[in-house]
C-alpha cells in the first residue's frame, strides 16, 4: 500500500492526534496488499511554539484476523499471534507524577513503571539533557534506568 512513497494515495493513514502535555496512542488498521509493510509517521506544526517536541516510544505491528481485519475491541491487535502464542503485552507510557522537592530545594524523581525520561523532564520544566547530565547518563544508558532509581532533577538551591 504505497511501497516506499509516503505520498502514494494507497497509503492508509490513521486519524490526526494532538497529544500536547499528555501521551496518546495513535493507531491505524489496514490490510497489506503484499508481503511487506512500511510504517510511516508524519508530524507537522500548526503554530510556532517553544514546546514543540515529538516522542515516539514504540511502533508495533499486529497480525489481524481473517482478511486483515482486527477482532472487535482489540485496539488493532489480535488475541493470538500466528503461531497460537499470546502476544507480548503492549507497553504504555504515562505522564509521570511530580514528586515533592527536598527541604533543601533539591528535586528528585523516583522512576515508576511507565515513566519516560522525556516525560519526567517535561513535568519538572527542565530539559532532557539536564536530567541526563545530572545523573551521568547518555541516551544509550538512559534506556536501562531501573524502576525505583532516584534521579536528580534539580540540585539544592537550583
């Protein structure tokens, strides 16, 4: 359905979403006309903004039912994979809950299930780079921050 051309009229696009200040799932259902599927993401900007970022945590492709249809109420995924095994649960991210600052003004955040470093940075009004720098992380090592880790967000008096 479109091959390598995102402007091909056969491409099946999902509805537009505007997840400003919250996480939102984007889904689309379609039937492949061949043996390959190309996944496209298109983003745009309606107005200039200081807060104009996009984060994509996961892209998942599920095998649908007969003829490519998805079972009702499945959110686009099938109840089983092609080999009869249950599919891996879909990961979800949510906007983290802001945690109180220490008495000395230092701000920490204890990593919870579903937190992302980008989301943590947003709720505290700091840059992702600041969170990385204060915790001696890189983009590569940030992918494996264990649950329960106390991240320094802002130093005392900062």
